[in-house]
C-alpha cells in the first residue's frame, strides 16, 4: 500500500486540532487494536473541554472529504461532524460515543431499540433520492453518475458470477436460473425504485449505537444507487455477525416499504457476486492485514459459502 504523506500521527493530530480551532488534547489513544480499521490509522483524543475527537489517517493519499461531507450534511444526512482535514488523507472527526453494532451484537446488547435506530439511520440517507436509472460515486467534489438500468445490473452481476458457480457451486445452477427469471419477471417493479444516496460500505463495524441514536461512520465510499442493494448488504452483514439477517425491529425503524422477495433476490446476487469476486484472494495475499481482521474475513468467507448452499431452499419464496 502507498503511504499517505500527511506525517507522523501525533503531529498531524495536533495540526488538525489547531486548524479546527478546537482546544488542545489532554490525552490521546490509538483505537482499533483488534484490526477493525483496515484502511485507516485511528486515534481518539480527549480535549481540554471534555469533547472527544477521532483522527483518521488513510494509509493511502486521499483528497479531503470536506465538500462531500458538506453535501451529505446539507441534505440532512447526519454524518459525524468533520472538524478539519488535509489532502494527504488525514481528517479530524466528531467522536460518536457508544459501541459498534458489531460489538453490541457480539455481547448481546443489540436490542430492538438499537436496531430500530439503525433502520432510521439508513432511512435518513435513502430519503435523498435521485431520478430513476442513475448510479455512481459521490466523489470529493463532484458526483459521477451514469445512466444504469438496475435490472440489467442485477442480471449482468449474476451472469458475471457464472464461471465461479460452474467451478465451485454447480448444484446452484438451477436455483440461480430461477432467480434470473424472477428478476426478469419483476423488472417493472425493480425499475420503479428510486436510486438514493447510499453509505456504500454498510457493515456492523461502521455503525455506532448509544443510548440516544445509531450513527453511520466511515464515509469513505458514499454513492448513488439502489436502496435495496444497500439493505441486502446490511442484511448479509447481520448474518455474518451470527444473526439470521436484519431483525423486524430494523424494518420498523426504516419505516418505508421493503419488498422482501426483491431484497432476497438482491442478497443472492450480492452474495454470489462477492464469493466470485477477487476480494478473498486479495486478502489472502495482503501481508499487512492484522490477524484479527484476517480471522474475521476467513469466518465471513465460510459463512457466505454456507449460506450459498441454502439458496435452493430460500428461493421457494421467489415467485
Ligand atoms: N467518529 C467515530 N466515532 C467513534 N468511533 C469511531 C469513529 N471513527 C472510527 N471509529 C472506530 O474505529 C473503527 C474503524 O474506523 P473506520 O472509520 O471504520 O475505519 P476503516 O475505514 O479503517 O474501517 C470503527 O469500527 C470504530 O470502532
Ligand atoms: Mg470501517
């Protein structure tokens, strides 16, 4: 990986705190010793006025997220506040107190309220909609949108996984053909769903829950796309953390209609697509990956493989 050249973490943190006009830090801690942060070095500082901030320093040089964050917040999306940033990949953020939804699921404290709030947090960004048939990235200071037919995207993704399926899961051939027909049959309904802002990297480590709210953090990859694609990714991550999928309380908080059969179709296409992707080999070859992150990814890979075996059973609801 290329090193961002913003400098030694403590110096960078001091520089960003000074630039933001915040008071000096009284203590600084490295966060993330268990390998949660794959892309960033993370430090938390307590300031003399008692406030907490987080410094994220990307391992690769990255343009300041300032304009992107302003755009998201101007549209009512409650990202953490951005206090200061540079163009080398360092940024100073509001610290969101609480625990990640991943920890909260692991220690059994993720109750219905936490999930309802998570649903409300996703609804907030999915409410920022775009005209039909657009998709693309929300970059540092521009949006790169292309006209995209969501039906064609789903079918293309499914077709692109074909060689992997033939090699590793030939028994799924019939079930995936059923999914393909289901998508084609429901094309009109799929096309009527408006694209919206998506977080772009939803997983339980990027959601912080506390006694008041659930907040999405790690806004490196926001995009415009289909809300169902993002919901199905989160559903899959809930499963990767040991649940069946998103609980009903999530959908209460989301509070807008979610056609469960379409959600399942998105999830199947996403699951097979991820299994067929180059991610797993790339992570296998990444020497800098912390052990905790590696064992988490190995576990996720196995769980995805296990879930894929059950696809012929779950698709009986797709008619
Ligand atoms: N603003 C924040 N408030 C509270 N905790 C944070 C914040 N930013 C990061 N963290 C903690 O650090 C971890 C990794 O940070 P993240 O921004 O997701 O980096 P990465 O891109 O490396 O995944 C998160 O899972 C969370 O525990
Ligand atoms: Mg993250």
